[in-house]
């Protein structure tokens, strides 16, 4: 075999590898772009399903309160549709192997909570209503820090609100006294998916682990 043939074959293999990597990156970019396009729909449908109100405090979204003529008997404030499982925690592959370079929390989620995989939590499905819950802005912040969580009960769609030590004391006093929360559909959204028990249970278990010390 001549040196020229060897070099040509080496260039061919290198070109194929580069092309494959480029295709993978392109698919990843397209997936993320599609996901970002779906985010606004996720937010709009999540608020609609939850009646434009925080599922914990009952406060109505300020913009919806304005649209309804600013009723005096309705508490209001900024609300946001929170991801139960954040974008950064989802899998890029259908493989059961944990992706590399993950945080310890993500590794716990991936290895210890197979329900997340069974629900099909991938980048492409991050904006499913199964993964969304409407919260006041300050509750959303604490939900993301695992200082508040929803513990499933034996009754479908009924949860016990769990507060952990680092949930701010001043904000704690703004929450309803009852810790029982039932997820329901706003009128006209009965076909919308309610938050996934498996995903909320995963979030709750992670909160227990992260607040154990």
C-alpha cells in the first residue's frame, strides 16, 4: 500500500468523524431551538390550566388580574410556570446511562429516580405540562432551591406541602395555613395534563436529600 493511499484513507476517516460530530451538534442545536420555541406555549398553557393562579398561595397573576378588571377581593402578584425537572437535568439521549459532566444532584436524579426516564423526560419533552406548575415568583425561586416541595399522598392529585429549614421565614408567613394542596383543572382545560406525580415525587425526594444536613 502506497503512502498516498494511506494518507487518503486517514483523511477520509477524519472527515467522516468531523462530519458526524457536526451532524450531532446540529441536531442538538435544532432540538434546543425547538424547545425554546415551545417555552412560551408551555407558560401560557400552564397558567391557563391552573387558572392563572399560584397553586400554593392562590394569588392570581397580575396581568390576568388587570384583564379581569382588578377585582378587590382577589389577591394577586407575579406568577410563573415552573419546571418541576429543570432543563439542565434532562437527558440528551435515550440511553439509560447518565450523561457526563453532571452535578451531584443530577446524578442522584438520574440513577435513583428511574420514574423520570419512564415518564420520558428528555430535552424534547421538557415543555410538557406534566413538568409544569404555576407558582408565585418567590415560591418559584424557593422551589428551584429545594426549600419547598410537594409530597404525594394516597389521593390522586393531592399533595402535602413540605417546607424545609432554609425556606425564608418572612415568606413562610404568607403561605396558607393548610399544607394540603389539590391540583385541579381550570374550566375548559379538562383535557390538559396535570403535574406528574412521578416528577413531583422525584423533586420532593431530592429536596429531602439536599436538606438532610
